[in-house]
C-alpha cells in the first residue's frame, strides 16, 4: 500500500510524491469513556444558561454567528468538543464519513453516504458544503442521536438519498491507521484496484468542533486553523437532527354502509381514505404536535354497526408522523414578518414563531420600506431570510388548534443561514 500527502497542516501539494508504506498493524485505541464527566458538563451548561440571562455582562464583541459567514481563523473557543473527521472513498463509489475523538482512536461513528466521492468533490469546488442528516423522532425509544441507523441525506439543500451508520470494516481501520499521523490534509491513498474501485482512495481530514445543540440535534463544524487551510478547503458543516415524531395511534373510523365490500378490498381502501381525511382535518394535538402524514395501517378491529344509520365503526391502529417543537432544541425557520420589536417566523407547520429584538444579541432595527435587523458585521435579518434559533418556550392554543413559540439567538452558531 502506498500513501500520498501524509502530512500535517498545511495541506500538501497535489504533486507530492508517493512513498511506499508497509501494511500497518492496527494500533488505534478505544475512545475514552466520558461517563464520569456528565455532572460537570450539566453544571457548566446551567452556569452558561444563567450567565447568558444577564445582558449587563454580555460582552460587546462576539464571534459572528452567521453560518454562511467567514469561518477563517476559528479555533476551539466555543466549548464544543474537538473531534477528528475524515471523508474518504473511491471516486465512483460512495463517500464515507468517519468521526474520531482524535486520529489515534478507533472511530466513534462511520457513515456511508449515498453520494459518490466524485460528486462531493464537485460540491466542494463551490467552497461551501452543508451536509444535513435527518431522521424521525421516536418518543418511546431513548436512542442517542448518533446511534440512529439510517438518515435522510441533504447536500447543500438538495435531497441526495440516504446515509447509513455501519461498523468500521477492516479497510476503514486500515485507512484510519495509515492516516494516524495526519492532523489535517487531503490526498490519495493507493489501494489494490478492483472491479468496484480505481485503486485510488481519496481523503480529506480536518478537526471538527462538535456542538450538541439538544438531544435531537448535533452539529460538526470544520475548524480552519489558518488562512492557508481555508483557501484550500471548503467551509464544511455536518448537521444531525431528528425532526419528526413517529407515533402509533388508535383511531375510530366510520364507514358508510354503501362503501362496504364482501371481499374486504374496497373496505380497506375506504378505511384508509377516511382515516387520511380525518387525520388532515384534526390538524394538531397538544401532546403529539402537528399531524403530518399516515405512514402505515397497522391493524383493523372488528366493526360495530351504528344504530339508525347502518354505518360501521372500525377501531384501527396506524403509524403516523407528527411535528412538535420542544424547549431547548435547535430549529430553522423563515422570516415572514418584520416588526420594530421583533420578527415572526414559520417552521414547517408552525406559523407563529416570535423572535424578540431582546433575544437578538448585537442586532438593531433599521427602518425602511420593509424594515430589517442588522448587526455590526452587516448580517441581516429580514423577510425570507432563514434563521437558525433555539426554542425557549411553546404554547398550545386550543381554540386555533395550533402552537405558538418563543425563540432566541442567544447561543453558539445561531443566526441567519442564508
């Protein structure tokens, strides 16, 4: 096996000569067990939360929070854990993402993305890559977000198939071992050619800052140690989030007598149609949130004939998808109304999300035909801008059967994203 550009920062030149390497012995260490540090972490989070509630001691100079802003010279300063991230794969094969505590540890996560390495390299040519991985929430199962088995993949806003978590293979471990001395860099590792590969495995490695936004959201930001690095590498972010609740619900469906069929084929169709109509009309529930879709009809109970009408009531159990905001989680919304004292946003089915000017650090109102909020870095909050925020409170409106939410930009990496 031979490797190209095994080096540290700055990234090596593409013309770097290859050097022959023997097949390495795997010497990667197990990730450290950090269970003992959970209490200090919670105390630190509480302290930071209390600290942020006092505007009198908020520093006047802050790091820009715009996700599309310049992230040059950003180092490990936001309190997130520094991890090592590696993207690797053959040009015509699917690209893999491996996350390690450091380059000398076994991977804590290996994802296979449904996008080819060549396609990802094309996206990187634009200088900006945003990977978003979405999966469903399951209230009854307490699964850590990085233990989810499958994700819907979005690359720069476009749905690009799926991402699957898998165990590290022998080849993955061999790649991690060869790249053990590499802190940050990119290049090619020569592997044995086969029908499915050209023998040249391309890789990109960098430090990432892991920010745990909530139990249902984590973000990995590529850290740019110097200007040289930022000119060679794109701005890269990978967001994991659980957006929808997957629930199993009982329901009573009433079917008119003329829709019944002796063979049962028309009956099942009538039940599904009626169920979907009633599901859509209900709109939302306080405990489950907004009803989005029926995904499967699990069972149909024995029908009971109603007196006088002759209609038949069937108890059914179905699986559906709902959407509900929770306090403390990170979401994105679109500004649809700007007022002097704040803005209103919408996020999915939630239309009344209020962001007060008090919860926009460093932003001030700029009057005009439409009005906007702007900070000293010329980051704008105006109509149709996408905002990344943290939910600080929700309220259920029974009469309207909808939720209202209060949100804030007080936190790391919150603010306009477009």
